């Protein structure tokens, strides 16, 4: 699914109106019916519904929704905010239509009114301001939003929470943004939904279809994409029945140090479960017995050091390398990591302390093979690119970093974002808070290394690997909780994740 900015959404609405053709008021009616259908499934008619509508087209949606719900036997109260005594054309039309419906309590707020009484047991529908908003909310409008937020009632936002911008909210008035429990967007989510700082406002979000013209979607370019099952299913390769272990590549996992051999084991096991034909673990000498016992399927390369990684030879016999889990940043380890970064010209994924080493040796970034994958968590990325005040700001730096150095960045988080050297970003939709535990990133590194060894293009391996990783975590919840989930559960459910994508 493409993710568009607010202006693009407006233009696609206009395209639909012109080419379907359909009048703007009828497109608004269609959107309002889609919202009302969701609402009717979620809440029974015993709930009192209070709708706040603004003077623009988002308010027009709210007025149409009020009329539809009233005809479905809901008890509806409407507050229309109209400070300048001026409504948009379609909002005015829906205002006149609303007057013909019996049983709706309607109040027009002109800025002199006291704050309305909002029962905690009601459901509030927020349709004050839509995605076209370009200013922070102040004054009486902010007062109304604060009243809604303090009511303690469940709040459902129409298209976007009022006061929230569709993209960058740095400098916005956070005290004057609706805190929604649910946000029901029309056709597409907004980019701001995917950043931690906006979660208190967005709540749970979903999109309902309103029939945007397919040509508008096809012809409107986007640089952000939501990764869903149908997309990754097209990436997943089928295996020939005449395949052999050489058909699926030879992976090298460079990982582990004294006290951190578990990271190496997790990465190697995930690499094996990810389908690599051969997997070699390069580990410190003391870890030989640990690895041989824990993962007998793996080949083992022993470092000259007993306790750390220093160097590995014969790099060219490997199809892909994953480096970083459980390493450290000691000087000899740093030399070995930088040598691989400079010399290995095949598929490479860099994680954990290998990223921290690059952060201390930024000149080497220019020497990385094109489309090398880096998989930092936010703290590691900040060491590479500098600290950010917001997740959105960090994301902009992520895109710039990918373009500048020609690399793929997997910025891990609730919505892991994968940026490519062409400036595009793919936002993952799988995973849960159970992944917020040590070792999860090691599993991801091993899995992506396996996909790279099987000759997936680097961007395919990154997108597919992140999706599978999160999906396996979701599948694990069938017999685990988010609290009890451990990285080993994710590895054990990778097979089910592959099968689900193929189903």
C-alpha cells in the first residue's frame, strides 16, 4: 500500500470526482457510510454518540456520519464548531441535510459558549479538523479539544485526529491534539501514524475503503509504502525439487565474544531456519564447544583469539555475511570488522557492535559495497547520524543516510522502517512488543543473511526478512504472551511464517 501526503490525498479525491465521475458531496457520503459501517459493527445503539464537527470537509464528514448513525437508531448529539460563521460548501450541504433528521440534538458553537458536558459513558466522534490543517490549534478550538480529551469518554477520530498533521509534527501544540482511541482513515494511513511521539493521539488505526479511483492510485507516485502480505508473497521464491545445499548459498555469521555467545547462537540458528544451504559461524576459540553443541547443523570457523573476533580469512567463498551480534568494540575486533566492510564485495548485513564500530570510523561508510544493509536500533542509528528530537526527524535522517551512502537502513522499532538508496521507504506491519527483548535483533540478522545467501536482492531480503521476523513473533503469541516471548520462539516459528506467506 502506498502512503501519501495530505496534498496528494486531496488531489486523488479531486481526480476521483472528475473521472468516476462523482460529485464531491456524494464521495463524502460514501466515505461517511464506510465510517458508519465500521462504527455500527463496533458499538451498539445503546451508546450515546457525541459528534464534534468543524467548519471544513472533515466537519462535513462528521455531519453526514451523524445523520447516518441517527437513522440507524443511535442517540446522536452534534456540536458544530463555526467561529467565523462560514462552512465549506459540502459541510454546509450536510448541515442542511442534518436539519431534516428527527431526534438529533444540534448545537452550533461560535466561540462564546461554555464547554459542553460530555458523559464518560458516551462515544465521541472527532471530525473537527482533517488532514488539510496547516496550523497549530489555539484559542477556543484548543479549549474544545482539551475538553474532549479530559472527558474520559472513548474517542474515535474521522480520518486523522484533529490537530495532528499528516507528516511532521515538530513544533505542533501537543496540548491541542485529539487523543483518539481509534482513528478511522479513508483509504490510506498518514505517515504521522507510524511514529512513537504520535501514538497518544492516533490510538488504534485502520483504513476503510471509499472508492478512490484506481487510476489515481496507480498514477500518483509515493516514496513510502506499507509492507503487507500480498507484497511479500510476490518476493518469496519457490524452490526447485532438484535443488541441493549449494543452490541456497553459503552464509557466514561473524558473531560472539566472551559472555555473548548466545547472540551468535541465535543468529546462526535463524540463518539456518531462514533457508541458507550452508552456514558457517566464525566465533572466538572458547566458543567452539558451545556452538558445536548448541547448533550441530552449523560449520564452524575458529578465530585466532580465545575471547573476541579479530579476523576471518577466505571471504570470497561466502555468498553473504552477517556481522555484529555479540561482538564488542575492542581495537582488534574493530580492525577485523572494518576489513570486512572494506573488502567484502558481496551481500553484507551489519548489526549491533559492528554498527557502533562504523559510527567511530565514519570514513569507511564511503567504502561499503552498494546496497549493504545496516540494521540499527534508534540508539545505534543516532551514533551514526546524530541525535534526533523526534522519530520523524530521525526518519528523515535515515532517508538522507541511505541516499548519501548508497546503503539500506533497517531502523528497528514498532514500525520498522526500511530505507533504500533511491529515497524510498518501506514500513513493516508485523511484530509485537514481545520482540522488545535482547536477542531479537540477532535473529533478524541471521534471517536476512540467509535470504541474501539465497540470492535475494538486498532490498528484497531486508523487506522480506523484517516481515517474516515480525510475523513469526506474531505467530508465537498463539502459545506465548508478549511478556513471555523470547527470540528462540521467533526462530521456531519461522517455518510457520514462511507457510503463512505462501498460503
